[in-house]
C-alpha cells in the first residue's frame, strides 16, 4: 500500500492536534544547514519521500548533529543514498527530543472491526514486553483513559528517573485525535513510533501514514 512521506505524515497528524517535534524540509545540504539554524540543537536529519517507509533499516537517519559541518555532511550522505526506486526525496530536519521513555500509538483498519487505536510501550522494551492495548475508534476521553490504564507497565507512566509523570491528559487527547482520523476511509493506518516522553509530555518524533491506492 502507498504511504505518505514523513513530512506529509507529520503535517497530517499535527493538523489533527497531535504534538510533533519541530521540523523543516530541505532539498539540498545548504538548505538543510539553514533549516537547522531555525531549530534547537542538536538536530536529526532524515531522507524521506512517499516511497520511503522504513528509514532506520536503510540507515537514512542521522542523529546528534550540533554543528553546521555535521548537518551538511549528513545531508550530502543521505541525498547520495537515494535510489531511483525512492522517487522524489527530500531532507527532513527535526529537533532531537530527549527522554527516557517511549510509547507507540497507532491507528489500524481491521477488516472486521474497522478503525482501531493502539497504544503500547515503545523503545528497547517494545519487543520484550509486547505491552500493547487496543480500542475501537472513535474514542471519547473516558475510553482513551481506559486505554491508557490497560497498559501493564503503569510504572513507566509515573515519575521515572527524575522525570515527572506522563501528562495523561495530553496522552488521552492524542489518542482521541488519532481515532478521529480513522473516520477518513482513505487512511489505512497511522504509526507514531516513537512518542518520546520529554519532561512528562508525549511528543511524536516520527510518523508514517498508509493510504488507500487510487482506484
């Protein structure tokens, strides 16, 4: 199934009210350097396009860039990594969000039940714990809070390593927002992976939207 580029995916979810790390788009190394100046350092640089769904697996992400030279070098490397199969590509420059906890939120369209919202523990614990819960969309606030309560590792949502508890109000709002996007039948799935918890606030640092093929 076709996907939207990360920049288009980010725009879609941010317009729905979901907090996303600040980002800009560039088409050259020089533009990437200028874009990075508008963002808080360090930054992340990624190669993205509608045909690029799995950037990390292909090594298309550069982290911890805090100088102009580092951004320029990363941008040139990424642009040279593009293949003809990638089609049109661009560089996405984003502020690098730091936090000790990660969550995964998604929207999937089940053949039997229709759109469903998923919430799970992300990061290095994701595969080991398989701590994931689902609800049918759309969600109201009470249902969103019930979904949050279904996560087994509730301790990760409390004060953690000197950081404040996760803002459950914001998290519930995000779940409601992504559930409403499920009303558009052309959106087959949405993957926010990860949401990093920074000072208690969940912020999406990657987004992937899968859409229906044109008939």
